[in-house]
C-alpha cells in the first residue's frame, strides 16, 4: 500500500493506493494555479481551456462552446485538478506553457474506473 498526502490551497487530499504486481496504467496529474493573473486574463484562459456556455435571445438558446480540454480524454478530480493520459500530457503541458500558467504535475497510477474514462 502507498499513502499520499496532497495539499492544494487550503484543501488537504489524502489517498491510499493498493499496488498490484500487474502492469499498472500511468496517467499524469496536472494542477494549475491562476494566482497573479488579472480577472480578465483568468476568464480568457478558462474559456480557452474549459470552454463556456453561450446564450442568445435572452437565454432562449444555449450553445456549448468547446475548449481545449474537450478534445482530450481526462478525469476532472477537483477544481483545477485533472488527470490525463500519459501520451496526452505533452500537448496539455505545452498549452499551459503557451499561456504562462503555473502548473504542478505528477505521474499517478490509474484506477480501473479512471482507465475506462480515459479510453474515450
């Protein structure tokens, strides 16, 4: 067994993982931090990364505008915390570097449910 303690902002996450002798699938955990950016820069980045809902005719019609993350299979762990496939990590990291966003990354062992979500 492996125990992990992860602190992000004022939240504490504790995880206990079982290690099997089988071949494990590896993913990349990415945590981004937008402190130091103006509100308009945060909104601009979040729209590019996450997408947004666009409404017209006084909310009569709603359109989902896709963001960068909609093209890549991912697991949304928590706000600003995502898990990506190892092979998609470089594309994601380069996106963050283009926008000068502070990130924290770690390789993690995926659970079966995460592997299923990342197969898409």
